[in-house]
């Protein structure tokens, strides 16, 4: 009896130790990702100051803006931003207005407003361009993915490639119509988890069908949503998909990319 009573306690202790080790590894990874980054601020057209971080070489000609999902902040992208920076891209993460996690994750001014997400992302893109990159890509998670599609639709040839993680076609005040999707010339990669309770897999497939080439849809075996896909059971695979897409359609160097495919 004594042994059986102790067993749950031993299991609980093991779980606590494993969780602590996992958190420690995540903290170390984020610390390493931030080591070569720089905190920045920039303003939207309506005068709201947003907080961001820059990764990668200052002389890069290709730049990528990463937009976070509704319940997160820019820190969810830090490891991906560092990896893309190491590959030669100038990368900007940022907090949408009203997001103020503090510390290394920064503090944007204003009040949270999903309806202004596209304007905030456009300001981030314009800021990154002002630093030198002439070839631009976007990646967004959930809300940030919908905003990325809307900006790509308005930018035309100004955006070369877009990656969406669990982007909905409609989220509160954000909505991308089939007509807008059809106008996006950027290479589009839709990624979603097959078991995402928000129905992201269906949304990804639907938007893929409404979009023109070049495009791809990747449904991975996961219940994770948005940037959680980068840290869950399919994390390495999703990261590789994202990096490969940018390498093909927005190479870090000005060398012509591979011939676009389906």
C-alpha cells in the first residue's frame, strides 16, 4: 500500500521536473534568439508608436515581417526570426497596438484594435523598407495571417511571398474576400493543423482554392494553432516549410529563385 500511494507522487514529481526542464530550454532558446537582435519603435499613419525587434544583417536586401496572433505577442516569433536572420534576411517582429508584454517583448502604445491590424502591419512593412530591404515577405499567425493577406493584396508586386499559420478568412473586423485573394500575386503558403479546433485546416484549404498561383497548402498532423505550430509536435517540420518557402520565392540573396511551381 505504501508503495502504491507513493507512485502518484513520484509520477507528479517527474512531470514537474520535465516541465521545468522544458521551460528552461525554451527560455534559453529565446535568450539565444534575442542575443543578436535590436529593439526598435516606429509609428503608424495615425500616430501610434509600435514596438518591434530587428534580426539579421543590416545590409540584407530581402526583408520579412512577422505578425503575431491575437492571444500572443511578438515574442512568439523570436526563434523563427533569429533563424531567418541567420539565413541572411532582415527580419522585423512587432507588437500590434495595445499589446504591451514588457521586457524584451516590448510595449506598443494604443488600445487593442483588430480592425487596425492591417494598418499596423503596413506600418511595420514600411519601416522595414526604410531600412534598406527592397524585396519583402510576410508571415502571419492567425489574426496576423489574415492581416498579411490583406496587406499582400493591397501591395501587389510589392510583396514576393507570404506564409500563413492557421489564418482565418474572417476574424472579428478582419476579412479577406475571394476577390482579394485572387488578386494576390505573392507566392502563398497556407499551413494549418488537421485537428485545430478553430477550423484552420478548412480555412486554409478554402483560401488556397480561391487563390492564384504560385500557392501551396500544407495540413500538418497537429491540434496546435498559429505560432504554437512552431513549438508543438510538428514544430521542426513547420519551421522547415516556412524557411523553404521563403528560400524559393524570396531568396536572401538577389540570385533568381527557382521556377515557381504549384
